[in-house]
C-alpha cells in the first residue's frame, strides 16, 4: 500500500527531488487516491511541473496496475474475492425488491447472478484493455517500420545510383531488365485506397485519463518538455491540443491572421468537402459554372489516422505536432482530436476544458477522469471571461438575412426581430448609418429578464429544452447550424463589393431597410483616426458578426440571478456596446467538479485561496471535507529574500498611496527619493510596479519636471513597459542586454517601470541580475466605481457568507488587489540560487489581514519598517556582497538647487 512505501522509492524522478517536491507528490497522490479536490501552491522555481508529472503519472500507473490485479483475482476465484472487491456490494434480503421472508435459495440465486454480472463486466473490461494495449503496441511497431522502410529505401536508392554510375563508367550500359523491381517500395502512410491502422474511437475504452490545462500555449509547451525529460517519457501516451491558429498547416488559411477568420475558413472548407452536388431536374449533376469550392488537402481520413497513430507513440509538443503534420500531410488540429480517446495524458488550454461546447467538440470525456489546472491563480476570472460576451453596435447592424433559402423564412424573421431589438436597446434605428446616429451617453445595468423585456425579445425561445414545450423552434438551434456561416458569407461577398441587393417580395420588406443599412456602411466616411488601428478594429468587429451575436444570445440563456447586462452608450451607435457579465462562475465549473474523479487546482501563487473555495467550489455544491489544501515554502534559504513594508520615506513623509493623495507633489517626491537611494546600492536590475498606467504617466511627468528622473537615469538606464504587446520582447531584450553588459561610467544596470496587471506582471522571469529588487508602489485596488465590479460585489454580499468582519464584496476587492501584488512581486525569485529584495511602499501592507494574504514563503521573512533608515540599511547590507562599491551620494554644494544629499536624506545627519 501507499503507506508502506517511502516517498523516495515511490516516485521516479530525473534527479534527487527537493524535500518540498517529495511532500508535494505525496499530497498529490493522496488527493487523487481519495478522489478529492486539491488546491496546491508551489512557488515558481520549486519544480512544480515535474512534481505534478511524477506524482500524477505514478498514481496513474499504480491505479491501472491495481485495477488489473483486482480483475485477475476476481476472474480467478470469484466466489472468494467478490466480497473483497471495493466496488461490489452484496445483496441482502430486501435490497433487490424481495422481502426478507423469501426462501434462501431465491436470495442465493439473486446474489450469484449479481456476482456473475460483475465477473462478466470485468471480463469485458479486461478484453477492451488488452485490445487497447495491443493496438498501441501495433501502432508503435508500424511507426518503427515506417522509418525503417524509409531508411532502407534511401539506402537502396543510393546503391542504385551508385550502380548506375559504375555501369556507365565501365560498360556504358544501364541496369538490366527487372533490377529495379528489387527496390523496396516507399511506405505510404496516407494511402486513401487501403485504410491501415484504423482506430475505432469508442467512448467505452477503459482508459483513465489525466487532463492537464494551462493558460497559454507556451506554458503547455514547457510542460510537455518537462514530460519529455521525465522517466515517463517512453511509456506514456500524450497528445497536445490547441487552437487552429497554432495548429493549422494550410498556408492559405494561416495567412488570414485573425482567429475568427481562420476558424470560419476552416469550417467552410470542411463544408465544401462534405457538400453534395446539386442535381438538375433530370437527376443528373449540374455542371459547375463557377470556380470549384476550395477544400483542405490536409483534411483526409487516412492522413489524419496516420498522424494520430504517430502522435500517440511519442511525446510531442504543439510545434513538434505541427512538424509531424507537414510530414504526414495531415491536419494536426483534427488529428490530435482523434488521438484524445486513446491518450493517457491530454495537454490543452483553459478554454478547451472550461467551455462545455468546445470540450464536447474536442472529444473530451470528464466522467471519472482527473483534471489538473495549472497557473490557476486567475481561474475565477478566466471562467468569467470565457462565458461573458460583448457585441458592438456595428456588429449588431450587420445581420443580412435576405439571401437565404425560403424554408428558413420563419427563423430569419426571428433573427431579424432579435437584431432589431438589440439595435433599439442601444438607442439606434435600423436602416440608418450607425456612424451618424448619435446616442445619449450613459451606462445601464439590467438583469437578464429585464433586458429581454426591454429589447422586446422575451417571446423568442432561446432554449433548446423549451422547444418541445413551446412547440416553436429555438433560435440558437438555427444559429448554431449553417445560418451563421451563410450570413457571414453574404456579408463577405456582397457588403465587401458594395453590391446592393434588391428585394421583390413584399413579405421581406422589413429586411430591405437592413440591406440599405449595410450599403450605407460602405459609403460612410472614415473617422479621423490612425488607419492601421482602424483596419485592425474593423477586422475584429466585422469578422463573422453573426457569430458574435450568437455568442451573446447564448450568454442570455444563463439563469437570471447569475448574470447582468451592461448597456454602454457613448458617441455614435457603432461605438455602443452590449456586454453580458457572468456573476456566478461556479455554475459553469460545477460540471467539471461533478464528473471528474479528482480535480487539482495548482499555481505558483494561490493566495488568497478564499475566492477559490467560496466562489468556485462551495458555490458549486462541493462538500468541505472533499477539499484539500497544500502549500509549501520556497527552496531558497530564508536569507535570500528580503521583503520590507516601508511605512515612511526618507523625509519622514507617510507612505499611503490612496487615490486621493497619491498624485500630490509631496507623495511623488518621496517615492522618487526612495528609488534614488535604491539605485545607489542595488546591483543589476530594479523593477518598479505602478498601480496603473495613468499613475505611471503622471509620476514620470512630475519627475521629469523636477529633475528626479534625470537623477535616476544617471545611475541606471530607464526602461518603460510598452503599450503594445508586440514590443514587449524587444524591451526585455534591451533591458537584459543593458544589465548583462555593464555600461561604462556611472551607469550600473537598469530600471524598469511596469504596471500591475500589465504585460510584464505575469509570465515574465526577472531572475538573477534582471531583478535584484522589486518595488511595489501603493496597493493596486481595482476601480471601485466600475459598474461591473459594483454588481459583482452586490451579488457576493447577497449570496456568499461573511468573511470574518468583512463583507464578501469588500473581501473580493482586497483579494483582487493582493492577487495582483503576489503575482508581481514573485517575478524576482525564480530558482534555488536566486536572491532579491522586495519593497512594499505603503503603510497599509502592515495590516495583519493584508500581511496574511502574502504567500507564506514571503510572509515569514517580511519586515515592517516604520522609518526609512533601518530599511535602507538592510537593503544595503544584502546588496553589498555583489556590489562592494555601493556608497551614499555625497552632497554637491549648490546655491541654486537643492543638493543631492539633502534631497535623498532631508532629515538625516551623517
């Protein structure tokens, strides 16, 4: 049993694991074994990925081996071992519907029948398991044979060429007749005429699976690389799933760029492949007058089968899967989906797992399976974002329905009626240019029912389940089919060419105004804005607009209490928007928790965990005793990290960066003094996080006018987080180069200004000299005046229990702030030998409730310093070993300006 074995012998590891890794794997094993839901926190740099891999796959191997042994014992001696089987329940008199007064022979017969049924079930599972193992072994052999034949074919071809050269040189003659027939034929893995390695993707294959998901494709690739380095790389079947944008190998489709356009084009090409040829009245196929519709050459059955087989026998990340797709001429996107039923470990992004429709389309079955959600610190926000939806006034207007077939007339009228209702809610009129319709500015918050009443679409059936009761077709059933593709095709073909469609039927006159409306969009004058930005926004807004409407209408099918509608009117109708805000993410996470055997929620920084437990787990109906928590420290020595809460600056100014006083000259001057002192003693790089982009801009402008920025630039080269995501890599490269290659003179490293929640606060490693000090300016509370946040707080206050002395709404604001802080300050310590200091510039961090929400490995070393002197001495002391030349600035006598010494230490005597 698990208790009888030590952790060292239990978990294979590529090297000697840390103590906290052993504890992590042991806790993970127990959580999976007990079918519980675990919240695991392991700081970055502690080997969390390898701990997850080795712990989970060890349990998977043990579970399958245990299951195999139990089945063998039952099949060998069913009479003696049925009672020992944990899944079996012997029938007692009365349980099967019979009374206790029935004869013993009847009771014995019923009990034996139950035993026979159990044995038959075990036999069937054993047959399926052996068939699956034999199938995978056959695939491995076929793949090995393929490469062997290719190598042999190349060798034979080289010998043939050599023999030709020799024959021509010596005899001037070629090969004899029949010699070429001795060559080994090339292996054809995608022969369309003779199917090979056909796999029946049966949903009842007895294969327990582990689904690992993370936030980005790069994080998934990093996880797969860890699997490749683990002891399980040779005997685990793994498949990586991703989006079409990352997996598509059709260059014609890839060059479209936009995710939505790629998806639409892919679906259209599939439809072209499976579409039937139209027939004439005589039954003969019509001759094509137009150009044949394009089909994807990589979406072929045998090519997909071949790619699936090879994907199962070797661990590959997304890039390697794409390379395999080019080699086999098969689509990696659909080939990977075919491999899901037979894979033991499935690696996929958040959206694929957490969105039910996407999960179903990908062939993911969660019943009695294991789910591991890594980088889960933003899991609540991720679920909320996935199931929220927004549609703009411009998108609502593009809804042409007059080019579709007459049999869809009733559905089209419903779609048109809904679209007109959405336009009316925004304060616009159908048939007029949305760029010229000026709306009354304002924001309105409505419940789902009130919104339906306001839009006058409450009589439209949006629910599939209600279709039978109401005897009317649900609108979303139509939108989920071919209608959206047809609508988008019409917009792309006719609106893009400026073609005006005339209507002859009086019954369709209501659509005529909408057609004129589309025509007016083409003739409207462009707004005076940057052309490139306008083109990008147009591409996003006009890409399959009915898909956006469909997603918005699907969001309206949530329960009335679980969501709110935000109506934002400002400027013209095209700039207005309708946004659905999900308030209860637990309703969409509950199916995952209910179906899975075990769920692991892991991350480097999970504190505070109250949000996960209350908003995702307990609200979804999970019992408290099913939730387990594991939190470990860091592998670095305690002296390698110096977190300081600074309450006062060098001049004695109290540091409290509230919204009311953070923009005062005194507060910004004091912040500049703190940074100027740090520049003198901290080596390498310093990363300073501001609470918002606007405050960063104001602070830098103030420092430039007062000369503080020039003083900072005299010691370290200054970098600033870019506005565009495409420029982040360039800034980081220059920042790193500046630190690694020391600039001569007074410059010593670099200073990077960033923003909490920005592009550099998550997923960026400021390890070693890139981040010897992290400065957090103030507490980055979210905008309390935001209507969305206010509605979320009101919802939590109404439906969640009180947390201590705080209301759930206020606790949410505090937790959002501290989650952002924890993510930012954790950027510096990235491995065992790293060291850094962390400076929290705000006295509010000294509150016990706030300190408790810091990660445990940071909290245990945190010092609260009321004055600047001791704090500066501590930072200077830990920085001296690698910065022996650190000295305080000497005063520069000047009558016209304040000396540097008095600026840095206005109340200190030296």
